[in-house]
C-alpha cells in the first residue's frame, strides 16, 4: 500500500508535530546557556532602564523572558503546548475550509518544520506565544469571512493581532493584515469600527496600567516604537546560521512554487477557500517584510510559519506522490539537523 504524504491523516501529522516540539524544547536550554555565556542581548525584547521616560511596565517579551528564566520547567511545558496548539490550530483551519480540495493534515507538520527548524531563539517562550496568537488571529479573520455580520470574529482577530505586536514589536507590519482583511472580505463600516476597537484595546489597557503604576500614559507605545526601529535592516539573515538559511531558502522556494500553482489555476478552488488563501498570501508577504525589518529576530520565523504552513500543501498536493514524499523527508531531516546540530 502506497502512502501519499500529500493526503497525510491526523495521527501521523500530530505525532510529527509532537516529536519536533519535544526536540525543540529539549534543545533551547543549550541555546539559552550560550546566550547567557556571551551575555547577548536582544534589541527587540530589552530596553535600557532610562530609554523611555515614564515607562514602569517592561515590554511583554521581557516579562516572558524573565518568567522563562525563573521557571524553566513551566516555560518548557508552556512552550511545547504553544507549539502543539498553533500547529493544530493551523491544521484544523486548513481542513475546516477545505483549502486544498483534498483532505490532508499536512500543514500540521509543515508548521513545526518552519517554526522550529530554521533557527533557535533564546526567547522561545515569547516566540511561540506570538506564533499561537498569529494562528488565532488568522483563524478568526477566516471566521469573519461570512454572509452577514462577523463582529465576533473580526474583533477577536484584531485583538489577537494587537497582542501579537505587544509581545513582538518587530511584527508591527502585520498590523496591515487588518485593513487587508476588511477590504478583501468586504466587511462593513460597523465591523471595521469594531475591529479597530479590538486592535486598540490591548495597547490602551497597557498604557492605562503603566499610568496607574506611576508612569506616563503613552510610554509603552513609545517603547514599542523604539524597539521596532532599533537595529539595521536585514540583520536577521546575517545572524541566521547557514543550515538555517538553507532550510529557509528551501521553504521559501517551495512556497513560491505553491503560489504559482495556485495563481495559475486560481478558480479551481471554491470562492471561500480562494479568498482565504489570498488573504494568507498577503499575511505571508507582511511576515516577509517583518523578517527584513531592523528589529527582526529568529522569533519571527515562528510567525511566518503559520501562513507558510497553510500555503505549502498547495505544492505537495499537485506533484507526484514520490517526489512529494522525498521533499517532505528532506524537510524533516533538515529540521532535525538544525535542532540538534546547529
């Protein structure tokens, strides 16, 4: 009996995701110890004490990093769970909306490959928290594409998107996903106002808490802007190890081919899957812009993994099963190599 990897069922997909999640969580200790040895700092998650006047509440990524160092066991368990959650959320989304015209859970292990295999990050808890928020945001944006009003879906999507940027300021270009969804899904003015409320609410709450703690009201926003502008463009690729760049290049190449397959036969899919895939293409482009930004860190690979995992199966379902299986095994082997040897 031949096994078609493009029509991968849930059980092997979940087991692959779980295995990669466990391997990644076992490996992050070595990376964190190496960063501590050389006293490395991450511009996207740390600020000098006097960098922003009136700031009383540190950035959320800094708080997560402190928790990660103070409670490593709990941080590992939470990080592993977030990988599983984001992967399963991505896979459920592809199955629920029948994005590929065939039943497959291939996006689940592909998420793990892209999120865990390219480069390690000592701030792994913030990275996978942001990745889970990305999966939830895309899920709710897809929910908002419906007949009639979708207030709940678009509000939740904007809320998760705002929380994502608070956790990872380098992902600020992804805020443009909100107007993209409003225009592409043809949401009404009332839904747009509701989505703006969801987008502003987390930042406004953080500003209020900072003001209540004795700081200035807009200090957290100033801190986020400063974190986003620190560094130099394209610095992420210069600091990514060579094996990680090879895997990144392979994923990017396969994704481009998948997009070409989709765009050359655009109307083969139904109306709803077509619009959802177009939206994910836009999110992937915004993620690519964030990767090129001055404050980009390896944590952003976990964000780009969500739209990439939703688009990559478009390639695998349209090629010969033997070639698809070979490429899939190469991706898994490269992921294992990068996790344990990098």
